C-alpha cells in the first residue's frame, strides 16, 4: 500500500520496534496527526480471547471522562411516558412502530446509537438485518436496552463508547480527537483499559491484552507498553 508524503513524514517519528509508555504514546499520536481535519484517535487491543466461545466474548461500554469529541445522534424506541422522558433527556429522535418502514424501506439512518426500552425490543427486532450489520442493535450489555432511557441518553451524550471483539478478537475504540490534550487522551485511555480489565472473561487463560496500539485516522500505529495491564 502506497502512503502519501504526510504519512511517510509522520511515520519517521515513530519507532516501530519500540513499546511506548502510554504518556509518550498519547503525546506522539497528536504529533503524527497532520491531516487538515481533526483526526479521531483510536485504540486497538489484540486480546487473548477466542470469540468463537460464548464464555470468552466481550461486550460492554464505558463513559470516557473527556468524551469522544464527536456529537452523537441518539434514536430511542419507546412508548408511553418514556417518550417524554427520552425527549427531555436530549434524544435526537424518539418513536416506535412508525419508524420501521422509514428505516427498512427509505434507508433512514440519521443516528449513531439506538436505545430501546425492553418492551420495544419486539419491534426493534424486526430491524435486525438493517441495524445488526452496522453494529446499531440495542444490547443490554452495552446499556442500550433499558427502562432508564434518560440515564442511557445522558451517558451516551457524555462520551459513552461501546467495546466488543471483532472477528479477529481485536477491540477497536475511539478515545478522542487529535485536538484533545495529551492528559485528556491519557485519562480516556486509562478509563478504557480499566473497564476492559474488569470485563476480562474468567475463561481466558494467559495474557489477556496481548498488544495495544494507538493511531490517528490518517497516521501510523504506535505500539504501547502493556506489561502493566
């Protein structure tokens, strides 16, 4: 793969053989984010899990202390008094059965997170083929199937991010923007790693977090020393 001039110059700042301490890595990832837009900073964690086994699956969410730096649009499926609760809590869209054809037939997807009350999951389940592949299906483990829709919305707007294993047993999570301070990125990184340590499946043997890297949208990967996690 051929990289552009900016990427090549940025890559010269990174020692690919070195494992950087988290503080150094957060400072360096800001320096190599040279695009004209505010790049997203992502953490990639290769785990020792085998996602083919249910007891080694990981899925959950953590509220990052400094948020993600992006505006998140929340759709809530609710009925009764939960509609007003969702609206007053700041949901961008609230509805029920009437949204099904809009999403299924019109391809409406002007939202980033879907929250549903448990009594609406029968309705939301009909959207599985649309929402599932996009990672938008509400899930109790991620706190997006709940009767406390106000808290769910507030957490999401405050910077709640979901984590889960991909098919290669790697977890990819955004922890902020290149415009964040090094301290804010480090706080968010530590919050994520702490949440994952608590979520470690007991069935996983050996090292849980095998390697950790941080990258900006257009920048090179920076390997982090994970001997302390």
